[in-house]
C-alpha cells in the first residue's frame, strides 16, 4: 500500500501543480523510486490511495506494467453539484479501511509506505522480524535530532521493541523519545479491523495510539537504512544536494558526463567561452547556457531552461523551462514554475518580483526585447 492522497501543503509551491509523490528527484517522481524498491523485493500487487491531483499519479504509473507490478487506485473524493471533482482524503487509516471493505485487499500481511520519501530498507528483513515477534503491526523507526521531533510521529518503546506509547508530532518539551516513525508499516489483517468505517482516521494520530493503549502486539523496528523524507521545501533542497554530491547509494545522476562533475541531457547547448561550471551540476535536455554565465553546484537545471550571459546560479534547483535573465543571481534557491523559494522556505511569486530575474523560458517576447536592446546599444 502506498499512501498518496495528501495535499503536501508543507512542500508548497512544489505541490501547487503536483501531488507530493510526483515531486521529481533526479528527473523522476519520488514515488517511482518507491515502486521500483517494492518490485525489487518481490512485491507485485500495490494499491495506492489518491485524492489531490490524482490524475497526475494515475497517468504516470498506469496499471504498473512498465514497473513489473500491478497497481490499483482508490480515489478519495466526490463530484459536486457543478460537476467538479473535489478531493476529500479519508486519512491514512481511513483510506485503507475503505479499500478493505470494497475488495478485501488487506487479507494478507501488508507493507505500507508513504509516497513521499526515498528508502532502501531491507523489506525482507523487516518482514522476518515482524513475523518472529508475532506483531499485529510494526512501525519502522529512525532516530532524529531532538529539535526535529515535532515534525514526526514519535515512538516510545520497551527493550523488546514493543510500543508503549505513540506521540504524533509532539512539542520538543513533551516528546518522550526521538525515535521517529518513517511512515513504513507492516500490518496484519486484524490491525485493519481496528479502523472504524466511514470516517476520517489517521494511522499516526489515532490508530497507533489506540493500539499502544490497548497493549496489543505492536512493535517498533530500528534498523540501518537510508530514509530521505521530503517533509518540507528545505528537506527537498537538502535531498537533491545530497544526491547530486553522490552521498546516496545507488542514485546516479542521469545524462552524459560532458566534463568532470557536469552531466547533460540530450541536445543541450553550452557556450563554454567565459562560462564557469563547478560540479556537481546536471543540465537538462534542450537547455541553453550562454557564454559568461556561472553555475556552482550542487545544482539541477531542468530541461528547456535558458541561463543568460552574466547570470550566476549557486546550489540551486531550477524546474523545467526556467529562464534566468542577464546578470541575475540565484543562491540556494528553488525555482518552480511561477514561484521561487529560498532554502529557509520563504516563497515569492515570480509575477510579483520584478527583481528576481526569472521568467518562463518559453516566453519568446523577452528574447526579442533583449535582442532589440543589444542592437540599440
């Protein structure tokens, strides 16, 4: 089960036009990595609950054949009196209950993962531990800094791993542990039976506290693995930086290496004279890097982008079709369609920021104005 129905409000503006599982990492959606990882461990049947911008997920993944899996979808929402589709998520647990009542999909042991994090967990080992302990439910945890506990569900466990208490996003001063839920769970069918029907119900804030209070066989697992959570814009920026630096195993920058630390997509034009590119940098297909510009990595330049002469880009992420105007400066910035946001998460609309030096690369009017200006000069 992949949980993919949320709106991803903490990752705006990235999620204004994309559901969170479709946020791109090295050129493909984060959920694609999850599906590939599940397939690698022999999982063949995957249900996905969808709601917000659900078509984007369904159109990309289809029924899963190109990934070697079968994918089914459970839409959460309705059509209103005006014929508009209204997303209406049922909560992570409520969505699972609806699937079970419809077709009994969870009649076997089920792995549940959130659709917004990169993982390389040994799922076979996790399943073996789950079975060995006779768990009704298991949650895979990761130790996080104490100043980050309020971002996560926090697990309080005994020496044997049995969960004694589950706190959903507690204040730092109230947290009883710094072992965070990674959004990776293993459920037996009886765990699904605990979820009430026909109402919004959440795994972290409702189901898990209920199981802990009842003293059910609910266990936490602590095991080494990479967990790259995209909980915020800052997290997304950090994940891309780490991946471009080669700090994440089995994650390779796409494209062809044009020079040391510089990868390019197809039909990319780089005017090297007077241009400085310090890797690691990826430059997407159909992009144009004008002479005299400067790019300092780690940086990702999306396809169809245009970096004008004199522009400087430092440790930034540019989504597709971004034009950085002459002599503009970007430092630790994410540019996403009509918005740009700095590392701290402060967001501005391009239309309201005349000083940003950013426009849509598909807007040819600027090219004409720039050409006319140079001819007049």
